[in-house]
C-alpha cells in the first residue's frame, strides 16, 4: 500500500498525487482525499487517546488544486470532556478547505449496548462486499485518478445510474507514505462520494456540487472496508441533499450529509 495520495514536502506542506484527481477536471482534487488529510491533521493536533471524533464538517471553499498544499491545525475549544479542533488547507495564499471536528470522551465500556424501544436501526449494507476487482468501468469524459484509487463494489445501483446506491469501498493506496490509514481517514476518503454514487440527474448534463460534508460518527470503523448506502433528494426551488449511512463489516458506524448546488453543466 505505497504510492500514496499525498507526498510530504516538509513544514506541513504536501504534494497531491494523481490519486487525488477528481473525475471532471485533471487540475482539481476530488473532495475525499483532502477531507481525509484534514482529518489526519485534526487527529494529530494535541491528540487525546481517551477521545473520539464524534462530528466533523469539511467546508470546501474553492476548487482544490492537484499540487502543493499547506496544512494548519489548532484546538479552538479545549476541554476535559469535549474539544473543538480545526484544520485548514491552503494552496498558495488562498485557503481552499477547512474542517472542524468535535472530539468527545469515549463511552465507558461497562455501558451495555441496547436499542431503545420503538426505534428502528438505520438502513445499512448487509453481508460482505461482493466479489470482483472493484474497478469502475471507463466512461467518456471521466478523468481517472481518485476513481481508480478506491475499490468500488456495488450491491445496489451503479456509478452513473440514477437513484439510491450502496457501495463497499476500500482504499488501494495509503493516504500518506509509511502509515496505515486511521479509521477516521478511511471514512473521510469516501464519505464525500455519497452524492456521486446516488445521483438523480445525468452526470454529463448536470453539476451537483457539494460545498460541504458533515459526518457524524457513533464509533470507530473496524477494518479496511467502508460502505456507503446513499440517496439524493432534489426539489425544485430548493437545494439538493445527499445522505449516506456509513457502515463497516460489523454494522453502522455513522451518517454523512452533503448540501448540493444543482446547476447545468
């Protein structure tokens, strides 16, 4: 698992590789890899082993170039039980993305897990990832990079087909050299793809761009596989909203949401 998404340049500077390239323009990154890089910076900012990231929001302020970027992070609100941590990504003199995450104390192990009466568990993937090489079929106009850097194994729908979709995903490359991706990084690499796999409109004629991604997590992911069970809602006169149930092989781990700009391509 070498040939990473980002190469270190020193002094918190990173070089985005071809694996970060989004499907529509070779100059710009897909939102997943930089979101994971921001998550890594948050994890390494005054790290606390007794805490977990419960919510992370990534604001994509402008198109993120495939090239050199600079990371900055800080603790905005320190605390014994909850902390707010921020990381920012810069390209040249321009801030291109920012993430804020709430870290909270881990739940005591002696608390028994139970399902409250009258509630229904969230819909999530069932079973194991299906067989296959996990490679998406080539399509006219797509730019390769990120799409081939992740395995995609669909159990519902297919990339480019309209409607809800469920896909098991796995990173083919590490985020940075010499490190196994953390559970949070594995989630953030793919959580930004919920709107992409559950599109309701023709990808060749419409943009459905998300300026933000918010992920709520109830526990850490286990293992390499992350599943997205995603759907997109579009209403005339409103804005698009893509929502995803995130799971691993043990069951649901959280939910993701993306507000969408809907516009003609």
